[in-house]
C-alpha cells in the first residue's frame, strides 16, 4: 500500500505538471492521475488500459 505522504507528493507533482501542460489531453490525464492519487481506493482500482484512454479522449478530428 502506498504511504499517504507519498501519494500527496505524487498528486501535487501531477497537478504542477498539469498546470504547465500545453495540450488538453495531457492536462486532463495528469489531473485524472492526481485525483487517483488522492482517492483512498487508489490501490484497489484497476489501471486504465489503452482502450479506456481512447474512449475517454476528446478528439477533434476523424477519430471522433
């Protein structure tokens, strides 16, 4: 199980990186990651798969 302080630090780092990210997809993924670190059930959840990422993306071109 991850240490509480470790999870807080990782969430803070992800939020700081999201603040300077230039594309929306990266910013959203970093904010989602921070939220997962802050969630008490973080370790119990299954990781996101490439299919999950594809279905959650908000493309602007022909991939829609």
